[in-house]
C-alpha cells in the first residue's frame, strides 16, 4: 500500500492539500480566538468615554411670549351684598298695630334678575329689583322730589308704565304708574291705610268747622256795620241832638259824649273775631293741603332695591324663612364670568390691565380672557363688601394692594371672560391661568438662556460651531421666556439652524 501511495502522484497531491487545509484552518481559529481575548487593563481602556466635546442646540426662529402662570377659580363678576333700606308695607296696620317684618319667600340662588323682578317677599309684600345708581333710602310718595324719584320714573317708563314725566317730582301720575306696575305683578300697591283715611277726614272736618265759624262771625250784628247806636241820634236827654253830639259847653248832651266810644270798641272786637276765624280757616286749609299732597299710593323704602347693572343673578341667600330682614338679605352678581387668581409680588410688577390671558380647565379645554383688575379686588363674593354693593375689599389700600404691608404678599388679579364657553356653569372650579406679560414683535431668533454668556468686555455672546471650530458671535439679548431668550446679531453672523454651544 505504501508503494502504491508513493507511485500514485494524484493521490499524493490530494493528501497534501488536505493536510495544508487542516493546518490553515487551525491557525485561523487560533488567530480569531487570540484577537478576542483582552487583558483587564485592555478591557478598562476600551470602556473609557470618548473625549469631551461641546453640547450644541440649533438656533430657532419663532414668536416668543413671556408668561406668568398661576391658579385661579371661576366666579361671576360684580359681586355685591344687598340689604333692604327700610320696612315693607305700611308702618302700621289697621288699629295702629305694627306690621310684622318676616321673610316669607327667599331669594333663589342662581335666579336671573331683570328689571321689575321680585327678589324676595317680606310679610307677603314684594321686594322688586330696578336699575339705578341712587340707593333706595326713603319711602317715596306724592309730594316728594329728588333724584331717586327721577330714577323711579325712568324705571317705570322702561317697564311700560308711563308716570307722565321724568322731572323728579312724585305726583299723581307717578302714583298711578306705581299702582299699575304692582297690579301687573299680582300685588296690591301701598294705598293709604285706615290711619291715613282717618287723618284726612279729621283735616277735612277742621276745614268745614273753620268755614262755619267764619260765616257766623261775618253774619253777627255786633256793630260791624259801624251804624249809629241807640244814642247816636243825640242821646236820651232832653237837649237837642246838635248839642248832644258836639256842644263842648255842656248841656244835657254831656253824658252822651262819655258813651260815644262804645261803637268803635264793639267794632274792633268784631274785626278781631273775623280775623281769628279767617286765620283758623287758612290754617285748616294749609294742613289739609299739606296732607293731601302726600296722600296716595306710596313706594315703601323696603320694597325696591336699585342695582346699577341688570340683568344680574342671585349668588346666595343670606336669610332664612321667618327671619327679620335687618341685615344683608342676598349676594348678587352680574351674569358675566370672570376668573379670580393671585400672582406672586415679584410677578405682579409685570402684570397690567388689558393683558391677554389663556385659561385651561382641568379637562384640557381652553378659553381666552383679559386682565381687568390688578390688586385689592380678588376677594370672594361678599367678603368685606358693603351693603348694596360698595367695593371696599378686605384691607384694600390706595395702591391697590392687599393692605397687609408685606412686600412679598401675593397680589389678586381679576380676569374677565367675554366668551366663557367651557366655563359656563363652572362657578367655583379651579383653572390654570397663563398671563401673557410681554411678546416679541413677530418671529425672532431664539436660543436657550444657557447659550448666552458675557465676555470680559461686558458684551453678550454665543458660541457657534462652524467647520469643526467654535467661534464667538456678539449678540444683543432681548425678551426671555420659558428658558429661551431672543437674540440678534449684526448682519448674517447668526442664522436659523446654527448650532450654539450650551455646555461641554
């Protein structure tokens, strides 16, 4: 067999090729295994971080807005506390007994109040709402004049009950219009009571008695005519009439001269009687005229509440059934939605009336508003407010602050919402308020605040990577908001898309 192998060249060649292949295969495997094996030092060196390089961010061009973000609550605007200015109805009932003042029908929370609406009832009498700026402070009736009467007359006209004029004097035309208005609402007006009618009758009787006394005085014979008395013709003596009237020398007419003054004395007494009777009549007529000028339908002080803006809504009742309404009876608001919030004192210096506001609800909806008041006005409805709606928030000072005197105290802000949308029927809910305090003029170049540094010469610069190098570019910084800052450079030194260094 060996001889055959030695003498077979083809077979010998195959065997050699096989041996060479095995050697190559074993050698390649060893090389591969050796290349994958590392010493601990080589392994540690392979895990070292690469050499540090600059961290860059691209320059952007966009609109930039600086904002103040805070939390707020949805409320209704123009909150004011309402109180009655006097009793309802007459001051006394029949027989002179006082009329009880008890709440018999409550203000209804959420009710819409328009001109002529009934806010509540006291002892079965209505408390109406009218539009006006002069508060109701007295009972109005015939003979009274003033701006409050003029205000009432204007309201009656708007309600369709013409008082016959708007001159500010409560006459019979105004009384008739009030009567029509009450009856159109299903109530009886406050007509003269039994005491008034009795007083009117007494005054009329006094006039009649005075007239009769004057007639009796005028018809009496007590020498009022000035005619001769019994002795006027010459006395009862036997002397002649001429002697008795004027003979100074004596005669039987001497006694007649002593009796002559009686007729003038009697005439003076009669004249005094006539004057007294006439004075009594004049006084009776004057008293009757004064009473009748105020006699007729009246508007009691407690039966009207004037509000400067209508329609309004009842926020809450402040009385209960059976209460005596001697204090606030309700809180009313306008129907306008507003958001009340507070901002930090440091941010308040940037917030101004008229600034736009974005309002975000808890469920992700958005509406827009505008700042209408900054400082001293974001108290809850009714807090520290005077009756009939005087402002006077709690501790409000002249500067519009909270009055605490602390410079770091938060400042209240009111935001009006012209189109409430998602905020309708959301009174009391919490919202996020974003106030746009400043804005760039159109699109501007912006970079992260971290990209801007101040050089030794005091000039602001940004570092830009170009062609593998980092170069300083002088810039002018502008508006800053949300970690971004507006920058501008001379010419084309900084462009949108440039990579600015923000760290290493």
